[in-house]
C-alpha cells in the first residue's frame, strides 16, 4: 500500500468514530484490562502504554510481556493507537511493523519527561534533536500501512512550540496531541497545563489538522471546558483517568458513573483482568488497585500493607479477598441511617484556573492531589507552563481546606 492510499488525519479521525475522549499512553498503566474498563466509562479512543521500540523489536520476552493475542482485537480493543518511544528510525520501523495490522495508528512518544527518558534519549528529551524527531516520524509515514501520530509537550516559548509542532506535522504525523506542560513539569513540579498555548497552536496550524489536548482534566465537566477553550477535536487524560475512569463519562450527570463507588469499580476492573490474555494486565493490577483506592486507603489504612505484600503473581483468590474486604467495608457505609447526607458531592467556588474543586466521599473514585511542601496541590499556588506568575487557590479554599482523608476520617468516627 502506498502512502497516498492511507487515511490522512481527518479521514482517519472520521473512520474511527470522531473520538472525543482519549485514554493517554502511560507506562505500564494503559494496558488491555484498563482500556476495556475505560471504554465502558466513556473513553472513545485508547493508546497503549509506551513501548520501548528496541526491546519490542528485538526481545521476544519483552514483547510478550507487553502484547497479547487480545491486544488490538477488532471487537474488544479498537480504536487503538500503539505508542513507541525510540531514538533509532530503523528500529522504530521494525517494532511498528510487528503491530501495524492490530491497531489504527502508531504514535511516537515525544512527551515522556522522566529521568529514564533522559538517559535513553527518547520521549521529551528528543525535543533537543529536531532532525531525529523528523526522521523517526517520517520513516513510519513512508513505510507503514497505517498512519503515524505524535504526542508532544510545549516549550516555555509558545513560538518555539508552534515551530516544533509544524515540524512534527511536516514529517508526516496525522494526529497531533499537545500536552500543555513543559518537560520539567513532572512529579511535585507538575503544575498546570497551559490551555492558552494549546489554543495558540490550534489557531496557527491548518484548520483541518486533527488536534488533541492533554492536561488539567480532573472532572468530567473539564472535558467540555477544555474542548471549548482550546477548540481541540478531543481531550486526552492520563492521571485523571487512572484515579477515576469515570472522568470520561459525559453522557449524563450520573454520580455512580462519574464517581463510581470504589467497591464496584474495583470489582469490575478485577473481573476484566481475569479475562485478559498475556501478563501485562496482571502485572499492572497492583498499581491500579492503589490508584483506584487512593482516598479509601487513607481512611482504611489497614488495607495498604495487605495490597502491598500481595504479589501480582499470587493466585487470583488472594486478590479476591482484597476485593471482598473493600466490598464489605463500603457495604457497611451504606447501612448508615444518614447515608444520603454522607454520600453527597459538593462543588467549590470557581478557581482562578477556570474550574472548581469538588468534595467527594472517600468511598468514591476521585482525583488525586499531590502534597507539596505540606500543602495539597488543590490548596496552593500553582505554576502554569510557560508563565512566570503563579495561580493561587481561592481564599475560601485556603481558609477552609481540610484534606478529604481528615474529613472523612472524622465522619467515620462520628457515624
């Protein structure tokens, strides 16, 4: 098949159903079981975890640990984009050829900011080598049966960000995902993605360019807000989705879909894992347990070491015990006479960054906020990518902020 016979950006976007909500590529975290779960809660398109192209191409053990016969299944796992990190064009092509018949596109990771990416010269650290980035995308564009896409981060300079985006597209990328944070914004320095820069890129690229936005998605309503402010075609979420798959549920304001009870979400996810071929879903299970239960475990601390010491290779019956214990604990909560009062979600005032924080019962899936210098991320000043001034939390938030763990622990004692 020649390049001209391949679907271009807009035709590809239409062919896969014009997705509006996207599960981001995440190392060891957007594996098959998680993609199946996320699709049930509103994800229209999913990316695989970031695969290391050299290992995927050359080491069968690595490849089998990442990919199974069920990955990319037309009925179960599509539309799907497979993402690779790489720094050698020929090796990248070799790896992509192995999966081009089981996905809708191949994505080049240009956004990973971790130290391992610096050491291996891939991800966001390719931002220093535009010639190599061009070659990596272009070889896929010229030699694959399916399109190539790319996910990038921005620079502090919006003009440089725009030129970078233009170069990536000139190399042949058909979808462009822009993560509105800079390379140094990670971990405790994450801060806020800059939607204004994302919008600037959107406005100065071809109007028919398929364009996805990534960053600042905490709640389902943030998806619509992001779409309107950036005029993107779709919104991608990584961390928001990991802690609450319901972040993609925008069909209605159904509390049990948007902020599902952790016992029900954990059970549903666990049952999916048991059906998946290969080992990737099994290996990711413990990390997903901790993230789905993060607020719950701050109250029921006794479960944390139990999950921690249980091996992902243990018999499923050992994990079943954990799921049952969570179900029992939540069931007790719902026996309370005042459960209707307790099981409410409250919305705070509009913050300077444009959205509002919510108070969500600890037994429901919800966003995660890092603690930095003793302050929760939703109660402190935040850096915005590419800007010098910090955005402060509202005075109300600073005055009355009480962590969900403290608040719900008090409720647990009182009720």
